């Protein structure tokens, strides 16, 4: 099934926003039946209101030693990586 970009209207701010073919394919792959109702900025703002801001925890990267913050509490014996080293770890896995 070929998807074509659609323009949708945000239910919160009324702004038009694109619903790209790639996003439509992603929604279908996840089994989502409804199109998004909010533009990206309104989705982010809603997540902040509903879930509240994330509590960040200080940590030291196990690979490069750089100070970083992570959205989970580091545990003894488990490595924590900064975003750069984490990205490298993920790239090297595949």
C-alpha cells in the first residue's frame, strides 16, 4: 500500500501539520488505527503536562568518563553511557 502525505489540523492549536508517508507507514506497522490529532509541538507539550518532566540522574560514562545525566537511577555494577557512547554501542551491535 502506497502512502501519500496528508495535511491534518491540530485539535489543540488549529495549525495544519503534515502526516508524512513515513509516519503513516510507522502508524500502520504499530497497529495504530487513528491518525494523530495534535501537531508535534502540541504532542510534546501534552507529554510534559501528562507525564511531567523527567527526573534526571547524574552519572559518569563507563566508556569515556564524561559526566552525563540519564533518565533512570544508575545501579551498581551496570554501565552507564553518555549519549555519544550509547549511540556508538547501538551502532556496533548491528
